[in-house]
C-alpha cells in the first residue's frame, strides 16, 4: 500500500447575521488578525482554502476545504476556531463536515489483490 493519502475535509458553513452586519473592512480585519494566525499555526500539515457559495446554494453560504494527512492537526484547527467568534458569537453556523480520501478504493483493491479490471 502507498503512503498515507491526504484527507480532504469540507466544512460547510452558513454566515449568520452577526457576520453579515460587520462591514467588509471589519470582516477582512477579522480574517487577517484572527483566522490567518490559526491557519499559519497548522500550516506545516494542514492546508485551508476558503470559498464563497451564497450565489449557488440556499443553505451553505461558505465552505472551507481542508487538506491534511494528520487528523490531529485538523482537530487542532477546529479547536482553535472554536475559541474565536466564528463559533462563539457565532459568525458562522456549521452546516456539515464531510471527510474523504481521494480514490481510496484503489488502495483497498491493491490490499485485497483485486486489481482494476
């Protein structure tokens, strides 16, 4: 079997009125001063990408794509976010968290000597 495949974690969120009533400048400042330091703290093993989806989805306004091979560091990321207004006020309501690994079936085929036909 190959090296550990990275986990891809989708964190689906919906912005709350508390976030939406902040000015764009306040939101940018919050991301820069509160979120970016957290993302940097776990950046050796965790990659975080932020996306907007309010134009395309009725109940998910934003989502994060988190990639890591170290689930403990992903857990640290979430715990650190829980100590911020993202969860505390909350600025965002977490709609769902989806964890997967790309083409993991291939590893199981190899493990079971099934192969791809």
